[in-house]
C-alpha cells in the first residue's frame, strides 16, 4: 500500500466505523501498554514514555487510521503537549532559566527548518515539471523507439527511462507507476501477450518485472530518487552527526547499484524469460506516439537544461551552492520560464503532504535522541555483542534492516521505525564506524522495495497488472531481493569499510 511515495501519501478509504476504529485502536493500545510497563534498567522514565508514544506513531503509520501526514502531525502535537513528561528530563526542567514552552515549540518546528526536507519539496516540483511538460513521457518513448526491436532491448529501454527520470523524481510511485507504467502497459498486446491468461509470459511478465525492479534499484542509486532516502539522511545527521552529500551518496551507491541496474534486464531475461524474443512492433508504436506528441516544446527544452544544471551543481558544485538552494533556484526558474505555474505547484498534493510528513517524522525521531533513548539503546547493544567482529556486526545489522522490511508496507514507516534503532546499535559497537553503518543502511531503502508486492508504492501497479501471477511475484521478489542484498553486502559494504 505504500512506499516510497504512495505510502508517503496513502489514500486508503475508510469503509465504516469498525474499519476506522480497528486501525486506530492498535496504535493507541501499543502506546498505553508500553507506557504502563516499567522502563528497562538504566532508561529514564520520561525516555521510556517517549518511546511508547513513538512506537504508537509507527504503528499508526502501518495501520493508517488516517493519512500518514496526519499521523505525523498528531504524534508531534501529542509529544509537544506532553513534553514535560516525555521529552525533557527532570534535571532539564530544573535548570535556571529553562522555558518549557519555548523549548517545546522550537523542537516541534525544527523539522520544518531542515534543508533536507525542503530539498525533497524542490525535487517534487521537478517531477511536476516532467509531468506537465511531457518530457518524462517523451524520454521513455524515445528509448522504446530506439531499443524496441528485441525483447531484451525493450527491457533496457524501460530501465534506462527510469534511470533518466530518477534523479529528479523523489516519488518512485509517480515515476515508475505514474509515468513509466502507462507506457509499459501498452507494450505486451503488441507482442500478443494478454493479462491474466497463458499468454502473459509471452512478453508481459518479463517487461513488467524488469521495469518494477529497475525502479527499486534507481531509488537506491540516486539520493533524490526516493523520498525516504531524505528521511534516512536526516536521521543520520541528527543521530550520528554526519552529513551525507549528493556526491558522497553517488560514490557509495555507484559501485554496487549501477552494475545491478545494467545487469537487471539480462538477469530477468534468464530467470524469468519471455517467450517472444524479437519484434519491431514496440518501436513502431513508440514512433507513432511520439508523432502524436509533436515536436519538442520550449518548456521541455528549458526543463532539460534546468535539471542538467541542477544535477551538475549537486554533484560537483556544493562548495558554490547548497543543494537545497540549487533546487529552490531551479524551481524559481521553472516558474519564471513558464515550465509550471504557481497554481500547478500549489495543487501539487504529493509535494506538500510529503513535506509535512517528513518534517514531522524527522522531529519525532529526533525526540528519541533528545529524550536519551538512543544513548541508552547504544549502550545496551554494546553490552550484549562484545567479542564479535565489527565487520560481522555491520553485515548482520544491514541484513536485519533489509529483511525486516517484510514486516512493513511502507518504506517511510520502516525508515522511521528501524533507522534510529539500527544507528543507535552501531554507535555502541567498538571499532564500527557509525558513518559506515549509516551509509550502508541508507543505501538499502530503495532496493528493499523489490521483496513484496506491498513493499513500495509502485509494486501494486505491477502486481495487479495481470502479467505477474502472485506466486511469480513473491518468488521473484525473494530471488531478486537476495541478489540486491548480496550486491550491497559483497560490493557496497566492503568499499565503505575500506574507505572509512
């Protein structure tokens, strides 16, 4: 139901009071039960109460009694209202000059001052430009026209289309399910492949799985390709006090994610082979669609220039301009040049609700550190893993973090629930560089979306396409999930360790 960005902006309907209250009772019950229990040894009462509240918020992000941004806002309001009891230690309250009200509101609004949160908003406006100008659709059609003469090359066409759009589309649902899926969904009939029957494997199953899995890889390859990446980065900065730049992310992701992306169409071709190997129909169809679109517009040309300039500055120009300022300047130029209008931006529901969700969750996760829970958890873990190799612990923590996504229907909920705890665990391990663990954990965000139909937003579009039977989807999710995790652990993590 959710992921990278569908889960950021869920629209699960409430069909009646029972449905609504069943989803609301679980988070409330979890909070009250935990709050009623005595705190673990060594943990202050206020920190335990804050953890109880935080656990309730995570449960609500999963059960979704309300849209996730509303859950985050309610959780933040409750934490602020109860700050005397859950956020600040008695020693803080007793300090001369300590003003509870000003300290609380400054903390509650701190997420909205995060440059990372506003970078997400800017990137969402880029995605709006792709949609409004038609550039995203045109790029995908160009690639299908050029590579559509064989089934394998069509797989590379849709994979490359996602890779081209990913750096400026932080909603992987908008990118993979909104832009690319409608194009891909038109291709199987050209090969005599129909949904929900024996012909689905002729072509449809291959291209659907390749395109879906490509979106998961690009979500890890590019920092700006998946909104929960920003959430992970913000947690890392607040808990580990390490700032990850766009260039640092690319240096860490390229060695394992780029080979995966390049090998993906061929891997699927071998592990889930299509029955039809060659046909020129896809190229012909794409050519006709491009003819209907007409000549490239001035808005598309301007947008292409702006996104190219922005990505260059993100990679090599951080000493000249902050990454968020670069995005805001580019968005301003989009307005000046008429690529989009302010009315378009004001109606960009995805951007504003994502900004609200990230800002509130960043603040709530920061409360774990402020209340002292993270420090206690780090010391607790350190006391119970003595004698193990730091490298082995690093691998185990990354594997646990990845595989635990089977329990979540949202990349956002998973990141919010697990990232602070895993970072805290790593901070308590002697000889394990916390920045190395942080980067390794952050890089799993996109690739873990491949494991189940509900693991990330685009999954349901491909799962319900009729070309991937449930048994096949789950089997492929397990196989490719293990391949993706193995690539991270065998290539990405060792390079991070060497570079630390």
